[in-house]
């Protein structure tokens, strides 16, 4: 498998073409982001490491690689749902929720699989799609780094597990759809006549109650986000032509649905509004269209992504509190591929925003470097690629323990890390006892450390004053999420190896037609 593309064994003409296409990438990025104001937080006098050792372990996977995060191989099984593959070796996890979708009211009957969102067993398509897109983006840009660490096939397995589930949640073989299964499970913490995934504290393997399916018919944000996930995954699996084509077709179907069935998915269900309330679908239009352009080469998607009206509705003209914050809710900064560094305005669970900012700063720095551009101006100030990268390094340093508390917020890294993670499966021992809905509460409320260490999981993080309470019942501090940990994976792989190994200049363009006309063949040799 030649990830080096045209740079491997090619002549000057094609080598120049690589640079041209890379410059075109920056041109496209700048076109998408031409309405944005580029701002950066300046970095003061701090010590920096030369780079990071790769381990994309986080919440899912990986083994200890050259001093990276010490997570055991196969750890992604900690959040995987359904019938786990034979190579899963997380001893305290097993098959779970094998009846998802089989309720009387569900239109789609097979919703087994996918990933649980966090410390519970609910499956939300919205943040899960964002997580898969972030992982795919990191593989597209840094496949050589994954391969060097022996983790490329592993992370592709993780993406495929998520993508396969997303394909189940709508009629992926159709050209047009009218609904999506948006969520499996219920999160009402107040209890009631029936058990649910938040009120109960149970291992996923022990869940025996019916899990309702929430379906949406007007959910542009969800449709476009899922389209981005499948489109980016289709690039990751471009060498598997049949599977890549299936992903690409599903992405196009979803985006068509998103454009035709206007509305916010969280406006249709109370559950979504409480836990993952989407504020707009315009940023998903830009995000989804950008990924579909790279996945298909169809310039109509690029035209849509750069339409001034959509950019205006997405918030690209204004500097509101969420402008430039890349998260499961706001994709504008990702679509712009800008290093606009803001976090979450003092709200809880901040680290998911920190890692996304670190990844954006690094990948944008690498984009500029690949185009022989030393930095970028913001007003009168020039910000070099080194400043971007050093900013990202300081953010990861903070998460790994270089903070006022001297605490690592990644479980299993360092000597001082959270021991009471808000995660049902990790907090209940696998002791051959089936704890019912309320039976697990004693483990939820226990002051003892979790019996199962969810090594590599980044928790929600401290408050705005650097305060942190290692308490299992407070998810604002101790709960890991797949959306947050996807950003950690992306940031770590981007920073690994320092500046010596940059982005893959070719893979993202695999479906894009040449931007320059093919030169004519050389003339026939002259004969006297």
C-alpha cells in the first residue's frame, strides 16, 4: 500500500503536481474560510517537548508505543456495543444490547453494534458521527504515522465498526430517505415506570430492558454530520473499492436528506435537546459538503460549502461565543480548518474542546508547511507554524499532567490520574453477579476506585479554576466520551514525530479531478 502516492518513485513533473495539489488544498481551505477572522492565543514563555510519541489509545485502543499512553491492545472494546469480535481482549467487556432495534415501534429492526456514547449505554448518532469523522481525518492526513506505530489497521477497524453501524441507521442502499434512527436508549435520570440507561447503573452486558429507538424525519444537522462521517471514511477505505463506494453512496443519500428535510434533530426529540442539543445545521452543511467534495470530486459540493449565504448562516461572519470552537455541535472551525483557539467559555467538560483545538492548530500548521508557507497574518501580527504547533503541545502537556494540580486527565498515564471514572462497565466488577437497575447503585456510590481501569480514557476534565473532583457521580469531571477522545487521538497522532513527518499530500485528493490540464504527450522523436 503506497501512502506516499506520487512522491514515491515519480519524476519531476508528477512531483511538482503534488506541490500544486497541496497548494490547491490551502487555496480551497482559504476559500472556505475567507469569511473568518483568524485569531490565536499567543503562547508565553513555556517549556516544550520536541514531539509526541504516537499512541491513539485514548478511549478505544492501542498498546504502549515508545513511551506513549499505556493502553492495552484492543481497548476500544470498552465502548463498543453489540457482538464483539473474537480479537477483543478486554476481559471485563462482552456482548451487549443484542436486541437493539427490535422494539415494536422501531422501523429499523437491526441496530446492534456501534459505540456507546460515554459512561452509559446510549448510542447517539450525532456525537458518534463526529468522532468517526475526526478519526478518519487523522488517518487521511497521518496514515504514515499510524503505520509506523503498527496501529493503522487497528484504527481502521475502529472506524469501520462505527461506520458499519451508521449504515444500519438508515436505508443506505436507497438514493432518497425520509428518516434516520438517531438514538438508541433513554437518558431520563428521574426514573419512572420503566428502566432507562441513565437512571439505571448496570453493565451493558446485563441490560435486559427494552431500549427505545428515537427516529427523526427533519434533521439536517444529523444527516449532514453522518454524511461527513461516511464520506471521510470512504477516503480511508479507498483501496477497498466496494466498501468505499458503499460509504460514499450512503454519504450522498444522507446529504440529500439533510438538504431536503430541513430542521434541527434536537428540536424533534426531548432526549437530544437535553444531552446533545444542536444549535444549527448550517455548519454541518459546510462540514458535510467539504468532505463530500473530497470523497467524490464533485465540485457542486465545494460550491455549496463556499456559498456566502450558507457561510453567513453558519456564523462565519460574526465572533460569537461559539465561533471557532470545533466540537460535536459546531463544525465551522473544522470546515474552515482554522486554528482559531477558543474553548468552552468556562462551561463543564472542557477537555474535549482543548484536544480539538490542538488538532486543528497542528493540522493547519502542517497544511501551511506543506505549501511552503511559514505562517499566516492576523491583522498586523504574523503567526508562524511553530507558534501553532507549540500551542497544541502546551494543550496536550496540560492534559497529561503539566497543570496546577499535577494531574493527568488520561486514565493510566502518569502516577496521578482519575480513579473513580464515571463509567458503568468500569465501575462494576465482573464477578458473575448480574446487578439489576438499582442493584448497581452501590458501585456507582462507592468511594473505592473502579475495579476495572479504563486505561487511556480522557475524562471530562477540570473546571475553569483548575478544580477537579475525582467523584464517580459527577460526570462533569470524570466521564469520558467518544467525541472527546476522538480529538485526543487526532491531536496525539498529529503531534507525534515532531515536524519531520507532515501530512499525506495525496490521499485526500484521491477522488478529486486534476486541477491542472493534463499536459500533451511529448512529440515523436525527430527523424531526419
